[in-house]
């Protein structure tokens, strides 16, 4: 459990269209090539420390004739942002994918001392 010691708690959120590969024969739709999409997400303002980030599928448009496999993660989380990463494998064909994210963490307090 992450304990927040500051009374200033920040919440940032977003909605991201990661790809739409069915329109132009992209790798996620053809099932060939790299099967990972990584998108850098930056928070509206920095958190004081690394926040907790939750990600979720908002739109998942998959081919009905293949297995449906998906891995969606927040990676490399820092006080200023994170990488939103989607992966699939095998015969899975993904036409398009949209994701949501929510970050919760401590905000800087005006009386915090900044010591280098």
C-alpha cells in the first residue's frame, strides 16, 4: 500500500487512442511485425513523488476469428509521466485500441523545502 503523507493529493486522468491499424494494414491488424505499442504520457503537472497509475481498456476492437490476447501496462512511472504499453502476440489481430489512465499521488506543498 502506498501511504501518502501530504494533505495535497492530486488526481490526473486521460484517454488515449493508441492505434487504428485496420485502416492502413498496420502491424497489429496484419499480425506481423512488432506487436507492441508504447506511448509516452505526461502529467498536467508533476507530482511530488511517483504516483500510483491505473490503466484500463476503453475501446478494444478485435478480429473475431482469432484468439484475443492483450497486455496493457503503465511502465517507467515517474513524478512527471509514464509509458502506456500495449502488447499482443500469436494470431491475435487488433483493429484499434483506446485506453484510459488515472494517476493519484502527492502534490508539492508550498512550504516544502527544496534542498539540492
